[in-house]
C-alpha cells in the first residue's frame, strides 16, 4: 500500500512539472523561463528628412523615396521581435507614404525596414505636408527606446501634359489576283509636333517609328498651342487594288489621349479622321516637317500648368 501511494504521488508530481513547462513555452522551441525583454533602439541616418516630391520619378513603377529605419538590441534573444512603423503625427495621408515592419529574428541583434514616400496623383496642388513616424504601441516582448522620425514632403506641381497618339489597326481585302491581303496601319510612320498659334513648329512631342507615339509638353509660357500629327512616310500609297479593280483607300483614324498626373479633370480621348492608306507623302529622304500634317487639338496654357485641350 505504501509503494502504491508513492507511485501515485510521483505521477502527480510529473504531471505538474509537465503542465508548468507547457504553460511557459513560447512555441519558438526555446524556453521562456529565463526570457528578459530586450531594449530596442531605433535609428536612421537623420531623424529630420526633407523630401522633394518632384525628385521622385513616377515612371519607375513601385519606386519611391526610401528612408531606412534600423532596430537594434544589445544581444540576441530566442524570440522574434516585430516592430510595426506607424504614423504618429503630421497631415500626410496613406496615399503619400507606406511604412514597413521591422522584424528582428531569433538569434539576431538588428533588422531594418523602410518608410517610402510616394509621388501621388490624386491632387495636383496640395502644399507641403508633414509626417511623423514612430512605432506601434503593442510590442509585448521588448522595451522600446523613444523614437521619432520627422519628414517634410515638399509639394510637387506637375506641369507635364502627357499626349498619346495611336493609329493601330488593319484592313483585310481580296486583291485582283484573288489573294487575301492585310494592310497594317502601323507601317505608316507618324510623329506628333507642337506648334505655336501661328503654325510654327516648336519641336517634336514624340518622333519615333512606333504606331503609338507617347510624349509630353511642359514648361510652356501661357498661350495657345496646337498638337499636330506629322506624316513622315506612308508606304501603302498606290500599292493595292481590290478584286473589283478599285484602288483601296481605307480610312486610318487617329486616336489622341491626354492626361496630367495630379489633375484628374485634365484628361480625355478623341478621334480625328483624315489620314488614309492613300495619303501621299514624299520620299523620307525629302521629308519636310509639317509637309503632310493633320491638326489634332488646341492647347490653352494658363498659370504655367493649367491645360485645356480642345479637339479640332
């Protein structure tokens, strides 16, 4: 009987030890019995940063101005430490920036994450904005040293009007020999040119051999300007006769689109007729600027960056 009671006592003692061990397990594979919360220090190259929004290239998708924040502890610990970076002040909103989470993994003493400032196009003229970055207040397994990153975002006023011209498409027919023929409109070479209100060419908006010409105008004095399609070469002229013995003269419409980042109201798209597969152009070696051209739209510029585009 005595031995039986002793066995019961030892079994109960073992169960108690096991329960204590499980209740103090942090699920990292290491015991938390001797865990001491480390002191975390956050640092940056500068805690006062001025960001010129105009220096951020909006054409680099996913890119912004990055400010690295590093978290350090004196010695490794056996549990990951998650430190979300959050806005603690300032009048910037979520479209202006993003803030990462620093994770110091088990066995390491430091890690970093970025605060990224974006050039956003929701509002054209916002004025300078401020942003203060700190850390979240729910970091349970660390003692945080006070930290504040103050950022000033200098406003960018976009004076660039992007203009896109395309004449993509094709025309299929049967020629005199009974063969199926496809005319690719993209073989026609057209450029976009900006002129003043007297019709004087000020320069190319875009001058490639693509059938989707994309360019922009900016830095213009207030006044009236014209967007013109300049036909550089049409290799289709005089090339096709259909099964009825008729010259194939198919319309090739231009589609012009325009937009201004930061000014949602300054955007639109319109179609211009006039160009055909039989539009005559001189040999490219003898090309004369605006020799064969089509007016697309007028552009009124006021205040240096306000645009009104009117199709012709």
